[in-house]
C-alpha cells in the first residue's frame, strides 16, 4: 500500500518523465518496509518513523538521478539518507532540550515510573540515543534486525572492519551508559 501526502505526489508529478515516477514507485514498493523497520527502531514513535521514511522518499523524488541503480546501491543510498535524517532530528531535539533545560528549573525532574519494564526500556532508549547516528544504525541493524556484518557493510558502504568497530564501540558505550559492569558479550 502506498501512503503519500499531496506534497509527495506533487514531487512525483513534477518529474519530467514517467520513468522517474515509475522508478520511485518501484523504489517505494521494494524498500519501504525495510526502511520503516529501521526507522521504527531508531525512533520512539511510529509516526516519527513514518515521517522519516516519507522524507527519505521525498528526497529520492526530488532528485531521482541521485539514486544509484541496482537493489543494493539503492537500498544503501536510501538507508544513508534515512540515517542522516535521523541524525538531523536528534540534533534538533538535543538543541530543543538544551533550550528547555535553560528555561526550566533544573532541580525539577519528572517522577520515576514504578514499572521495571518501562524503566528498562527507557534506559535502553537513552543508551541508544547517546550513540552517534552511524554507530546507532549499526547496533540497531545488527542487534535488533539481525542483519549480518557483511550486509551492514554493503548497505552503509563501509568495510566489515568498520562495522565491527562501530558495533563493539557501540556496545561498550551502551554498557557504560546503562551502568553494566564488565564487558558486554
């Protein structure tokens, strides 16, 4: 099912040929679910994930010639755009938090939730949010989606050694953030 707003439809209609519109449709049909799963794991809310996927495809619609040809290069390009959009949103959110912290009383903290599950989920989200975008993407793709190191390297356009480094460093950073003693496995 294709879900696009009027803005996205206008972007597709403005393309000079039907080939660009058809290619965008094929890109969407082929990669939308995978991108949504990745975006969903990189954001707290389903609506944010849908917005990120939509913006990713809007970028593809605005410049279809920038999207490489071939299933793997297309996916890699779309994943990079999605990760970059996430990074931009995280930066904006961090800036908003800094501004609101300055405006509010720093001693007033929200009451802690008694549910251990909610606390654990919150701690893990905070640890994930503390990771840089690429490292977070590697951890999410490997640990939550089960993507192999080789496939992550291909998708992100980096070496397997770089993926392993990001994964190892990301695990250690998360363990420190969460407060786990010792090395994560």
